[in-house]
């Protein structure tokens, strides 16, 4: 375990293999559709956020679990290759998490997630530094997220997706909660949270303090959308890193929006991104 120098962002969460079949349309119950195109790629909200952070900041750390299978090894290799410290990713006796994704010609999708090894994620024995930001999502068990919140000694952020009720203890520990507009509606307790960032797709993003809108940033128009799956995860990593680098709320949102826009242009759920400083410079207001 690397405890000497913690990276700027550590992600505790899910690691999946995404298996995607793209067909002309989604099948009806009991129906078989031929002529589809199959694609396998790394995914899982946790891994997506850790990879985005590594690409933006040079390195990050992942706390999660994969199986002893080939998929698990390949996912670890893919993360390590872009600068994610995978020391605290456990290899467990369960199948690596898998998402089965059906996509039609219009981009509409149906997804079935098989958590597998993600059900065995633990932060037991993992050390967190005081200057280290920790980011969680809700694709692992709530008990693990609470455990991470208690163990984190510095900045703690939660991407509250998929939407579900949040324990009061967890909300009180969050320095930042990130959700999309649908999740914000589905989790009413967020109105009382200290700091919540809400994304509105093409309409940009806003930050709320105790339910009061205190900052916003316009969306970035993207005409060549290739894949929206990893964009929210890239936004989450970018927003935490931008806020931690000292940017004010509006600037940080603008930077995260620019990163999210870059992400949707890439067909991968773990898109290629430039360094954070590139987006900071691009989002700086012109005098």
C-alpha cells in the first residue's frame, strides 16, 4: 500500500467491464435481433472517474475490487497504464463486475449491471491522507460509502448516482455532492446539503449551498457526440480537482463542463482528456 505520497484524488467505487451490443433497435421481450455490433471496454463509474482524474492530474488512486478472471486483470492493466494507482484494488473470488448494454441506432440504451466483485469492495486497511480528496459513487454498497466517508480525513465528495436515499451521517460528511438534474429531483434531502453541484446537460451546471443557487456555468455545445456514458464521470473528477486547485465555483463548473464536452466526443467510456490546466486556461474569462 502506498502511504508515503497520496495522489490528489482517490476514488472508491465500481469497476466494470462494459459489453455493448449496438443494434438497429432494442428487442422486445422474447425477440431476437440480428446484425448487431459487439464492443467490450472498461467501465464502472468508479473506474471511469479514477481514469479521468489520472488523465487530468497525472495520477490518481482507485479503491475497488475485481475478480481473479481475465477481465479483472485487463481492467487493472488499463487503469495502471494511464496513471491510476491500483494497489488498493482487491482481487476477489467473484466475477468481475459487468454491464450488459444494448444500444439502438438513435443512441437509446438498456443496461443490466451484474455487480460481481463490486459487492465485495472494502476500505478496511486503506489509509487516506489529510490533503487527499476522496470521491465515491453509489454503485457499491452504501455501507462501503459510509465507511469511506468516516475514513477520509480530507475533502470528501459523493457522486450520488444512481439516485437513492442518503443517510444523514453521509450527507453531513460530504464537502460536495454531485448529481444530474434528475437525481437532484429524486433525492429531496439534497436541498439541505452544504454544497451540491447539479448538471443540466446542454444547459450547463450550477452549484447550490443549502438549496440556494450560488454559482452557474453555461453548457458547451457539442455537435459531434460519440458517447455520453463517461461524460458525467469525467465532469465529477474535473470538478473536484478544479475546486481543490483553488478555482471559484463558477470557474470550476466551467472547467468541468469543458471536460465533459470533450468526453462526449470520444466513443470510450474512459475518454482521452487533456491535462486539467488546459481546460483551466480555456475556461478563463477574457479581459
